[in-house]
């Protein structure tokens, strides 16, 4: 009985077996072992089946399995796992030490995707492109700090525009081009099915901008799925026309507790600042002596360089495990990155708990909650870069040392910019299977955040006050407080009808509700009594304002899918939405969708095994973007009336007919595998048109309202292609070579702005929305000829008179009367990346990635001569061509000379990782695997651009209405070097 009890206990504790074998069963009725990949890594959740029977098991996190109750001397096992080729192997019954190796495949059509479908579907059935980033494979070695770095260069069609090099800074993410005149380009973001705040930028723009997307810890993320346009995002409705990003966090697996710990240490630095710094040429008006002035070099020579090295450190731990009935994953992470400027530090603590349970065969539950405390000290808010780039050589021998106003130590003592964020996100998902053919799912959750943006100028001491105006020296503080609550409710039910003549219909209906609530408070204090008095309550003048914004969307949808022998799929869907920002006369909007997928290689006539699998797909769909809150409402402003009483005056006329911008897109493409699925090619072509784009129209004075009115009039078109190539070039026991290439192009065109007698709408120095040209395109005058006068200065300066279509190439005309002509795109017309990795002896892995963008330009304020810097042509006009000398003489801001090409290729990542052998890990601690990695980022840039960095952007295009896009006060992206140790127990 004792032996029987032990055997029974062993039986019931074995995970993932098909049945519990009686305690008297013999070893001869079972098989078992481990499933591994080509690098000897265990494969979790692989399905091992006995061919010709219903027996089978799934592998645990160590890749182990056991199947009991077998008969006969041998059986044939079928091993299946998404991402790997199916493997069959005949084995002897009784063998419990099997080791079966699965081969990676570059394309897997059986993978389940959760984005863009009602409840998830196999990739083979989805008619639109879905890009996936396997984050869990990247984070152990890649030197990524935020979610935006995970996306950059890893998904075709996704443009990531980083704002600068300050730790804590955020990026603008744009998918398949610009589709609006006045609304954001941000995609919407879900974390485990809950809509979250991922706004970028927040807290300002450029150097002072952060991104709420980066609040989420890459160490907690399993994968990211991206859908890229209306054809895929119809079921997400209003707000989804810019695309959808779905973040899926890690989950526990059945088994004993597994502990994962990682520690990283590293360094940040400004790569070669003195060599990259712009020379400011200065000619003394008295002596005529020319001085080339490099402020960064000058400060370094004086012993106090502008920038210092910054430290990086990160500590992360997680534990996961559970049983088949309940599984858990919990983690905690602390990161701190010290910047290269004074007062620049970003620190973040986050914790997460994910729990999944299966209380019965009919019910699956999952719940998650995360908490984040983020403290970003953003240095001086860009003041150092502004004062340094706008140097004044004439004052180089004065106390200001050539800075625009204040030397760097004065800036460090008096200017501060901070952002503090406390955030919690939680969700609950309930999946119910009351009948074999019916499934219903409810997902609900919240995302609440409290953000304080603080910009402080302290009261200057008497010694420091000589560098600034009296108003600045008195000090000022502004605090912007935002309390935001996002609420998500998503219900769907799916019914699968019986298969009839090979056709399987699947019907899904659903309901979605999303509510955004914001409370915004702004407090300002002006004039402090002392340097250390920094509370707004201490200020001589105190100002404040408060506002509340509520936006809610309610949507219902239905979807019907027809599967023909699991090879041909047709899906039709329709969604109806109402949004609180619509005008009162605009009731609701309908978004249709139709898509198809055909796995051609599954057909009987397909005999080309060299090209398998092969799938064709297409999709057409619509989605939208709602107006900004209150823009549809007629509003009034409180004023003081006659006799000191209260009164109101008209403020904004509103528009009761205002509705969403509506985007319609058609996309088509294919996926193909070559050479036994060692190479995959994914190709997509798309054409997207946005109608009813919101523009501002002037208001007739007779209406009693001043200003402008938001109306649905404009139209913008985007078309492009996306290509993703993945290759397992060499796969062997001792060596593995993988490579990927992503490339996409986009052509953007303003079709119409819809305003009578208005040929274009212009912003800043020369950006326009003009039909026939890209959205927010650059327009400027172009100098085409000049003569050299007797004094060596240019004369008879002529500019391009332009062609009738607004492009360059016309007859020369005097520059004073010359038109502004098309000078380039704001957004890249092509982008992509190439990466490769080599693995030796399943232990040593080297990887590298280069990404690139091109076809776009920037107004380079840092090179504007003579407005900001003195250029060589200004001081030596006789040494350059008359045309080159003409630019600083004219001094125009709308001059093609200052609109620079910022195409580039960047060595983005290098990493080397080594799986330590057991002999090098401490004995007795239960270490399963330890990996040591060294990685570097932003190491070299190839570009024609002469500024500090082609990726520097001071104003995000998503807030284009504020002015021209430039890089005047931007700290470039910093080089990074990190050493990271990952240990699994």
C-alpha cells in the first residue's frame, strides 16, 4: 500500500498528461521526454499526440510531457507548436527519455491573433495584415528602455519618431501615414483587452515630451500585435482609423514556481558632441576678424564640458506557476536612468499581477492589475540646448562665455522640468462556453493615472540675475495636473454552426463601451521671494484654471465568417457607433468591413512544396476618428457686465452637424513560405482615403461669434506597400543564422481642404495643407541665380517663379515677389530595418539591427543663417558661389536652403549574449539557466543632414497647428551600453 500510495501521488502530480494512470500501471504503457528547439531550449505548450488515437499531452514550461495508457511495442507521435514545423516520430512504448527537436518555420498560419477580430482567430482566417513583435524573445538581450523602442524598426509601416535624448522622453507613433488635418496621429492601445492612455506627447513637446505608452514595462510583455488601418480596425470603430496596438502581457504556466531575475547596468553618453557641434562663424564688425566658434569645444577646453556620462540601472524579478486550474504571474521592476545633463533623471517602479483560472470546463477567467510610479526629471526643459546652439561668439570672453544668455551652471541652478505619474491599470476577462458551439466573453477594465507636469524657474540670485530679464529673474512655476480615468467594457458572443458541405459559418455579435474622463487643473505662481521658495503658495501672483473633459463611445457590431474546408475564408462585419463629441444633429455612424483569405497551398492541386504555405488575402473596411471634445458645442465665456455684474459673451459657434473623420481602406497581399518554410515573405499593398476630415472655417461676423468653426470638409489619401522578409538561413546543432528585412513606403496626398476660395491652409514658416501635395508639406522660396557685385556681395538675386502646379521649375523672378513652392515632405516616404543574428553552439548569440527612414525634411533652425547662427557664407561671401552667399543676405525663413533632407540609416542595436554553462552557475541554488548579455544602441548614423541628429524634432507633427517642425533645442538620442544578467530558477 505504501508503494501504491507513492505511485498514485506521482501520477496525479504529473502535469499535462491525458489521464491519471492507475497506480499499478507499468512503465511499459507510457512514453515521455522533452521537446526542444534547435538551440536546445525547451518548448512550452507544444501538443504531443499519438497518431491514430485520442491520447496526447501538452508540454510544461520545461518542455516535458508524458502520455500513459498506451499499448503495443511502438507508437507514432505527432508534435505540433505554432512557429515550428510539425514533426512525426515513431518511438518505443516505455521510453521516458525522448528528446524531440522541432524546427523553426518562418511563417505560421495556425497562430491565433487577438487584434482586429471578434474574440481572436487563426492567422489563416484573417484577411488583413497583422504585425507581431515577440517581445519575450527580445528583452533578455536587446537594449530597449520603452515600448516605443520595441516597435521601432520591427513592424513595417510603423513610424516611430523619438523626440530627443532625455531619459523619460517619449515618441510619436504613426501608422500608414498622416490622415488628418487637425486630429492626433496616435493609434489606440489596448493592454490585455483594456483600452489605455498611450498619448504622445504629454507634458510638452520635443525635449519636454514624454509618452504614456512607455509607462508599461517591456519585461512584463509577452508580445505586441499591430493592425495598421481601417480595413483591420473596423471592429474598434470610432478612434481606430490610426491603427490599433494590442499589448499582451505574460501569463503563468502550470508547474512549480519559476523565478526570473534580471539585473542590468549601463551607461548613456552624447556621442562626440564637440565633433558634431555646429560652427558659429562670427565676424567682428570693428576689426573684421573672423572667428569660428564651437561652444561645445570651448566649454570642454575650459574643463566643464556640456555633457557628462549617465548611468543606467535596472532590477526586475518575477515568479510564475500554478496548476491546470489556476495560474499566476507576478513581477516587480525598478529602473533608473541618469541623463547627460544636470538634473536629468528618470526612475520608474512598476508591479504586476496576472491570474488565470479555469474553475470548470465551461468557464475561463483571467484578471490582471499593474501599478506604476514614474518620476521623470527632464532637466532644464531644453534650456541648455537652446542656449548652447544659439551661441553668441561676440560674448565668448564675457561671463556668459558665448551662451545665448546664461552659462550652463546658471541654467542648472535655476531651470527645472519634471513629470510625476502614478498609474494603475486593471482588467477582468470572463470566457463562458455553455455549449460546444457557443462562446461568450466579457472583458472589462480601467486605466487611471494622475500626472503632474512641473516647470519651475527659481528666483535668480543677484549674481545669476545679470544674465536674464527682471521678469525671468523673479521666478515662476507652472503645474499642470491631469487626472484621467479610462473605462472599457467589451462583450461578444460567438456561435459556430455545424459544417455543411464543407462550409462552417461562425456568427459573432458584440457590444463595446469606452469612456475617457479627464480633470485638468493648471496652477501658476509668478515672483518668488527667495531662491529656495518654490511653492506656488509663496509666489506674489497666483493664477489657476480648471477644466473637465468627458468622451464616451458606444458601439455594437456583428460579424459573419464562412470557412470553406478551413482553406477559404470570407468575413463580413458591420459596426454602429455613437460618440459624445458628435454634434447633436449627428446621430450615429456605420462602419462596414469585408475580408477574405485563401490558403492556396492547402488545395489539392497545389504541388509546389518549394512554395508552401502560400496565402492570398484582402480586406476592405472603415473606421473613424471623433472630433475633439467641445468642438461641436456652442460655448460662451463669462465676463464682467455693466455695473460689475456677471455676463456672458459668445466664445465658439460650435457645429451641431459635426461628425467623425471617416477613413476607408482596401488592402491586399500574400504570405508565402520558401525552402521548407525557412524563408517567409509577407507583402501588403493598401489604399486609404479619409473623408470628412475636420478643418477650421472662418465664421461670419454677423453670427455674433468670432474665430473659426470646425467642419467636416477635407479629404486625405494614403497609399503604400509593406514588405516583411524573414529567413532562417542556416539551422544546425552547432550554428544558426537568422535575418529579417522590413520595408514600407507611403505616398500621402491632400485631395481637398473643402474651403471655398482657399487654395491652402498654412502653419508656421511654410508648412501647408494644399491639394495635390502631402499633408503638412514644406513650401518655400528658392534662390536660383545671383551675380557677384564689386564688393564681393551677391546682387541681382532671383528666385524660382514656379510652375502653375506649385512646384519648382519656373522662370526666375525677384525674390521679394517670388512664390513659396513645394519643398518636401514632413513625414518619411519610406522606412524599414534590417537585422541579423548568429548563434554558435546554442550558447553564444550575436545580433544587430540597422533601421532607416527617408524622403522627409525638416526646417533646420539650428542652421538658419543669419537668424540663429552665423554661417561660413555670411562671413566669407567671396569664397562661395553668389547663390550660396545670397541665403544669409536675404535671411528669409521661407527659404529652401533651410529645409534639409533628414534621411538616415542608423546602427540601432548590437548585442552579444552567452548562456552560461552549469559549471559557471552557483550550485545548490536551483539555477535552470543564466544568460549574460552586453548590448549597445544608437552607435552610428549615416545621413546627409549636417545638424546634430536627423531624428531631432522639437514640435511633433501630431500637433502641427502650433507651428513649424524644427529641432532648435533638441538633445539628440544618446548612445547606450548595457550589461544584463538574466537568471531563471
